[in-house]
């Protein structure tokens, strides 16, 4: 059974600081996703990582994938308040878009 | 880009009634769609895989007679919560892949979600 674990689950940080969210998964996978969820809303796609060593960046967020370590990271650079949200990683272990989600990381960026 | 639309976005019903939620792929055909449930402050849990023209595949612990899934066309899947009870109150989200087989050429899209409140 595929298990996906995120840490930390709660993260409170000041504006301007950097931090990393970690996502570990238990079995081999074809692709890994990062999503953002605002309260009361559905998921917003951030990144899709398809291969070992993949790195993608969008604004203050950068995601990477190490398939050998079964680890993905989401790095936040110089955080701003607008980044406050819950971030989920999700793993597709079956090549069929059937996702297993991590527990989510609730990020709060304080002014 | 491709869009997956859910309706209704919010529904309130009385205990014991049934509620239907629709998930539509607006500009692509989806032979497979997925239904997730999310309780407050929790992650998304896959409930079932909806297959066009055949029976849905349910995850362990999900009652197939309570959560009826119909995927009658390549653009529409419906989830019916039968005899709803307060513990069924949740945020239900569907997803669909725009590729023909969910492979590298496809992109995964999520609907806006449907919030069910059972009184």
C-alpha cells in the first residue's frame, strides 16, 4: 500500500524567510504532484514532477524530486503572506492518475 | 486549458435524503474519473474510480451501495450519496485526466469541489 507522508504538518513562518516542506513516499511512482488549497476551495495545481532529479520553479516556490530516496521537497523562498495555504503532495503509484495524498502542510506566513 | 466542473458547489439536505453530485469534463473526454472526500482539516481520500461504461471501483471501506457512481458518458460522472446522514457531511472533489489512458500525455484536473452538509 502506497503511503505518503509530509512534514511538517503545520508551519508558521515570517515574511521574507525560507523554508522547505518534505514529502516522503513508500513505493516507486511515475509522477508526483504538488497542490495548493485555500480554505473552502478545491486544489490548485502547482507542479508535476515526472523523473528523478526533476526541479521546477514558479515564483517563490521550487519543487524537486529524488525518486531513489522517494522524496520530494517544496522550497519556499522569501515567503509572503499570500503564500498562506495548505500544501499537499500526491503520488501516482499506478500510472493512472489515481492519487494518494500526503496529510497536507498548513502554512501560515506572518507579516 | 481543460476544465473539470462540479455541480452543485454547495448542498444542504436533510438526513435520510439522497444527493447527486455531477462532475463534468468540459473540453475533453474522460474514460476515467476519480472521486475524493475531504473532511475538515484533513487530506483527500480516494473513494472510488469511475469508469465510463462499466462499474466503479471502490476503495476499501467505502460502501458502494451508499455512494453510487455512474459514468454514463465520456464527459460526465455522478456521485449519489444515498440516505445521507450527518457523518456524510464533507467536501467531495472529482478529478479527471485529459489523456486517453492517464499516461504521460495526459494532464490531471480537479473539479471545484462540492460541499455537502447533512442536517
